[in-house]
C-alpha cells in the first residue's frame, strides 16, 4: 500500500475530532469537561469510557483501551496505522495525496505488488483445484472431510490444493500473464540447476494448501501438507522468506482471529494449521499458530497489538512441554500475561476440538487454564526426588531465571508468593536469588547495548577493514564497570519527566545557554535534555527511551518548519483581525482620542491572540504527533501519559487565577529533574554500601575509596534535598 504524504497525514490528524470519531460507535454524554459512555471494547453497565476533547484522546478506565482518534480506530476496527488514516480521511472527505516515490522505492513497490498479485492468483488457483478438479476432490477434499473440516472453515481459511504435476501452477500463471521470476521470488516455484541444466518446478505439488495472510488480509505465503504416504517426503512445506513474507513476524490465523482476540482480550496459541482451523470450527475463534516454529519477538509484538493475555495449549507429552518452555521468557519479557492449558492424554488441539461439542471445549478451556509459573513448577518438579536437594535447587533456579523476565512488581510478588507455597521455600530466599538473576539480566542487556554503541561509534570514524579493531574496542568497553540502576524503581520519576515532555515538550520554559555560551529560548524538552545530558543520564525504561527519542527527532526535524508555517498563518490572521478592527474604528470612533484608545485595545487583543495561538501550537505539537505515531510503542506510551482520570470541575475552571499545571511548569519540571537525580543517587549509595559490606578486613584501601565516594554522594544528596525542599509549593490561602 502506498504511503500517505506527510502533509496529508498532518491534515487528517488536525481535522479528526475524538468526540466526533467515538460518537460513531458510542453514545456519549457530557460529564464536566469530558464526555462519557459505555466502553466499546468490553461489556459494562456503568460508563467508564472517558473522552477528552481538549487533549483529543479517549480512555477506558476499566479495560485501559483508547487513545487518539487514529489509535481508537485501529483498536476498534482492527486496522493498521495507514488503514486507520485512510478511514479518517474518508470520514472527513480529505483527499489523500500519496508520497512521490523515488525510482528505487517505486521499483521495490512494484516488485512487492507483483509478488502479492501472484500470491492472490495462486490462492484462487489452489481453491479452484480443491473444489473443481477430480484430483482435488478425491484426494485433498476427501482428506479434509476425513479430518472433520467443514465447508465453512474451508472457505474461511481459503484452503486449497496444488495439482501433483511439476509445473501446473507455473503454466497457469504464465497463461494469466504473470512472470516466472515472481513465482520464484515468492517461493511458489523452485529453481533447479542439475548438470548445468536449469529447470523450474512447482514447490507445493500434491499438497493441501494453507494460505498465510498478513494482518490486513493480503496473502503473503503458503503452507502445504503432502497427500503422499512416502516417509521420505516432508509432511509440511512452507514458503521461504521473501520481500512480502518474514516468518518471524507472522502468525497463522491472526487475520481471521484478530477481532475475536481483541474482543475477548486473549489469544490462544497452538502449533499447527489444522489445530487453528479445528478450534475455530469449535467456536474458539481467538486461536493462532506459530506454524511449528519457536515463538519470536516479532510474533509476540504482533499479538500485543490486540491483547496482553496469552494462553498456550500443550498436549500431555512432558518432553515436548519442557522443550517449549524455553520460549516463555520472550512472552514474559514483552509484558504478556501467560497461562497454560494442558490437554487430556492422547489429545492435541485438533483432535480435542473435533471430538467435543463447542460448549464442552469452552468449558474445558475456562476450567483448566493455569498460570505459567505454577505450571512450570509442577512440570519440572515431577522428575525431582524429594531426597535430591541439588536437583530441586537447579529447578528452582531455572524457574527464577524465567520469573526474572517479569518487570511488573505486583506480578513479581504474586509469583514469588505462589512459588514459596508450591516449592516450600521461604519468600525471602526466593527474592534474594531473584535479585541476582534480575541484576545479571539487566547487566547483560546493558553490556549488549554498550557493545552496540561502541561498535556504532567506531564504525563512524573507521573504515570497514578495521572491523577487528572495532571489536577489540567494543570488548574493552564491555569491561567498563556499569552502574546497576533499578529500572522499576526509577520508572515513576522517569514517568513524571516523560509526562511533561509528551504534554508540553516544545513549549518555551526558559532561556538556555549552549556550549558556546550563547543564550537561546529553551523548551521543556530542551531543559530536560540538557540536564540529563549534563549527568550522562538517559531513560532506563524502554518505552520511555523510545518516546524520548521520538520527541528529539520532532524537535530537530519537522517542528521548526511546521512552526514557521503556523506562525505565517497566525500573522496573516492577525493582520486580517487588525484590519477588521480598524475598519470598525473608522466607522464608529467619535474622536481621535477614542480612535487611538480603540486602536490600542485592538492591538492588545491581536497580540494576545498571536501569543496564545503559538503557545497552543507548541504545547500541542508533541501530543498530536506522539499520540498518532505510526510506532505502536510510542503511540501507546504517549496516550497513556496524556490521559487524566480526574479533571477540574467547570465550577472551578470558570474561576479566575486558578493556576494550571502548565502555569507551574517552571517549578514542576526542575523539581522532577532533581527528584530523578535524587533517586539515582540513592541507588548509587545503596550499591556502594553493598560493595563496602562485601569487602574483607585486608581490603582497607578499597574500603577507604568507597567510603570517600559515599561521602561525596551523600553531600550531593544533601544539596538536592535542600533544593527540593526549597521548591515545595504551598497551597494558596
């Protein structure tokens, strides 16, 4: 799909009104400064869905869904970012101007579209083979009937059949005008070069076809199951990776299941194609498959677009379960809530769905899902003898290594409490070991990031042939001691700074001196960025770090030109207003003195309008672009930071001299910076105290050095506490 021109995107974002957009799906009523209604994302009787026109966002305070107009449409209609923009453009009759592509981009797009077109042709061809040829009906359709697959599911998943001839598809595609090279590039055909003779043949011949769709419904790949009983032939063959298909980003059945996943707020993960089809046939329509491969971060992030709750279905094979548990760390590391369902012995999802009524399948799913950590403990402890403490310790450590991937402190505590009961180990022992694993994980992540930065910085100034030197310098950088900052503990302080950045990032706050001593106007973001850079600090929480970088790109990119354009439009409007006021003065002023007084009043009003217009533009620029970002993580982070559960009542908002958060930024932002510094100093002092306690009496010199550092840090902390105390704002009397 061609990309929409940036100017058109801005026009859509500027035009879309959140109340107007949400009202198409939800009956809203006025509630103070906001609007309220029943949430469209889950069933409820009491309205908890709040819409704020001033910030142009919505939020359900029960299920947490909402966001900007673009985000709302993406969530509600299950559309991609570009599709949501086109939806809003149609709603507001905005003509879509697509970006002028370079020759290289146009060639790449043409190749991609040609490959998708040949996939669509193949899909239609395979479907026709299944239903309209004797070979397809006698072999493939009979097989699907034998497996209990209904006509409705054949149609829903576009199942098909590839005729068992070497080049049947190639010949049909050539007759339809498709080039052979696109058949090869999509993997529908395979090139062979034997004895110097080139040949091309169909990849999927003699197989039942399972098409793989993208989230938007385009056919991007195929899986094929052989109809032969020959053991030397692979049972399943899949399309290779290509321009249109990246296996590590796709899940089979996600296109068909995405609406149900969002509606039920849960995804069920199975392994095979027929597992998915049979479960959907049984009425469990929120099921997807990893197609026999290990789960990847890309696949997990695709699921996160629709839910944070995942259920894994396993058969009763202990060896298979233990092997698959290794991928759980990825799910937990991405912040998903994971449950596990163990099927009865001898059953897999396909056979279980086929042998039970839909209501029975639903009931079994609801009654037998268990938490992943409890499940791991149960499975892994089955083979451990009560008299083997070494084996038990090994299992406990393996489970804790998995728990270390959980970042939410409440969830962590629940896991530790549960494991303590299951394993009969005191909570404080488990917590102590968990801290070690979490520290190792964070240290390894920091080292990897440092290694990447070192290589990037060296690569910028060194030629490619000096890669060995770059690796050596990166290795030296790895040995640099790293400060172990607790991301979970610092997150509330980082959140406050990010809240000010997202809400007011490009609003003027104070003048700032640059490296050359020149004074320039500084925005909220400039002040925070300069202060953090001064201390060599950055956001430790990944979504905040990514959003922070997005603001920096806006600050150094489109903001200046957009602001200049807005200023020109504002000045033109000011000139129009002033001329209109002067025309009124000429028609109504009774004397020169009165005319001069009216002129001064008109000029003051126009100046105030100009100041407020530019202020509103600067204050809202980050909100507009971040809350509607094409990046899912940035958009969701920004929307979460923009939402306010409580707003000032209209009675108080009508009163004069009520200071808003924006009015107090000159106090609030520096205070938030100092509070983050103070929290970091506390972490540093705790680490140094731990190092001091670990020394033995013979290490007197090291102890003195650490004590000196502790003294320096405590002095800094006293200064910060003094500043924080001075900046406390007392309520007005």
